[in-house]
C-alpha cells in the first residue's frame, strides 16, 4: 500500500494511537475488528477511523472489518517501525535517566547507544548497559557512530547548542524535553515533550471547569 | 479582565508558551514587548498572538506593545497559577521518580504531598522530603488531605483503577503518563503525556522527510 502525500499532522498524531490499540488487540488474540469496535476502544468516530485509513489507501473491506494483524503491520510500516533506530540521550538528570531506564522503547526497536552529560559526578555511571560519557566526546562519537535520534534532556540554556551539535553531526531526529522551542533545519524532524506546558494546560482546564 | 467562554483548545494550548516566554522576558528585565517581537520569539504570527490575547479581552494598546509584567500576571491568572496545587504521584518507577525530583514544578506552586507505590522495595524510600507510601493507604490519605492533582505513572494495566480511586476521592485533575486513554467523568480534567506516541510521531516525521 502506498502512502499518499500531505497527510495532515492531525492524522499523523492519531497513528500511534491506532498502533497502540491494535497491539493490544493482537495481544488479546483478536483477529478482526470493525471501525465501529475500534471507535468504541479509541474514542474517535468510526467514520473518522475509516477516513484516516483511507489516507493510506484503505485497509478493509466494507462489512468485513479489518484484519488486525495486517492492519497492525501496515501501520507499523507507515510509522517506520519496521526499522531500527539508534538513539543518544543528552542530559542524564531526572528525565534523562528515566528515559534511559524506560524499557518500553527497546521493544519498539530503539537502541540507546550513548548517554552524555557534563556533570563529573554522573560521568562514568552506567544506566543499564550504557555508560554516561562526557559531553565533550559527543562530536567524535557521532562521527564514528550513526545515530538517528538525539534525546535532549539538558536545561533550557544548553538545549539549542546541543541540538545544533546533533544536527551538524548528521542526526535527523530530535526528541526534545527541554522547555524551549528548538530551531532545526528543514531536513531534521523534531518532537517536543513540554512537560510544564502539559501541566499548565491541566491547571487551566481544572479552573475552567470550576467556574 | 474577564475571561470569555468557549476558548478553543488550540488557544489554551498556546497559553503556557506565552507564559514561558514572558517569564523569560521578565528575567531579562524587558519591560515592553510588541506582538511582532513576541512573534519572532515564539514562532506564532503577530496577528495570531493579538487574536489570542483578544480572546481574553485584549491586553495591549495599539502601537505601544504590551507591558510584560502585566501580561505575565494576566496570563498567570488565566492559567490559574496564582493559586497553589497539591499533588500526589502514583507509581514511583522511572518516570514517577523523575517527576518527584523535578524541581521546576515547585516553582509553579505545585506541592507534592505524597508518592504511592505497591512495590515493597520502594515503600519507605524518600524522594526529596516525601516518603513513598503503600498504595493501599491512598484512599485514607485522600480522605484526610485535599489533593488537587493526581499524577499517574503506573503501568497501563493499573492506570484506570488508580484514576477511578483518585476521582472517587475528590481529585479533580489527572496528569496521566500511562500509555492508556483514561476515562474520567466530565467534572474531572485530564492531560495525557503519552511518551511513546510522541516518539512514534517523531519516527514517522523522520521517515516522511526521507522519502
């Protein structure tokens, strides 16, 4: 199935949700699922779901529902999860360490190659099998090792400099946890996890309900 | 300034960004800022910014820019950050511990009251000043202490049960890190941080650029 061009960001953001729910159906040995059943599970309307899948050429036969395994494989392929990705974490503070320890990502095929920090107290420590290395050595590490994704967990003031270093050394994906809108060139992809913004949104919503 | 009703979710999601950038301007002793200058910093168009602020009744005088301190205070008030919020963390694994250690939240006025877990190895440990307590005791804790926000960091299979317990005991805000779409009643607010979905979106975007 060929992917159509210009898929909207809204559809793209829904794909990981489909992937997660289909993985769960697979684990529960469900063979077939209708858009209506998926709708009940995921919370999007059945028509939304059919429309989304049509963006990618459609996966189902009207009235027969979707083959769960096929759909899972297709979405996995569309997301690019049939490939492996090597990652490095920069910043071994609370969030950096938590992500290094988070085994869920291994399962998706993400391979943590290195962790960098500037703190002498952290350098030399191991998280799982990966040693925390001096950030000074990142550039030479990137020259010798192909790294797909840089996970930025440094403080705000250092984040752009770290991103520039990653980009200048061929890293094409940035997963940013620093509370900053990092600038990257057009051939580099970025996803931000702005925890504070999420928490502040929650507080707004709580106060809004309270009125 | 009175808040208008029916502010769109898109505007709400931009408020924390304004708040962050204004805090930075304040730290740098900037007194006034125009929508054009804000636009260059934040990346939204100047017209978007003026439109957003108009949702809340407008803050500036045409041609004079905004008073940074006033604007910061107003947005702080709109977000509800002029109040304090008590929180509990449920699940003291990697993410739960990282959040408990994350001092950024203290500054916003979030006060971590308790951390709960089921793991006997973790119970009794302290993170900063807060002891990890047996999850069995959460219900009685919530009966005796007003808690505004429950931060869910438990595995997927336990997340809904934990959310139900929080909601049944009067917690009005859920910040959910479990990879699950938790169901809450309409009088409860929820914000999800789905880390895996963010990472999978990044991978999709990288592959999309690669074509």
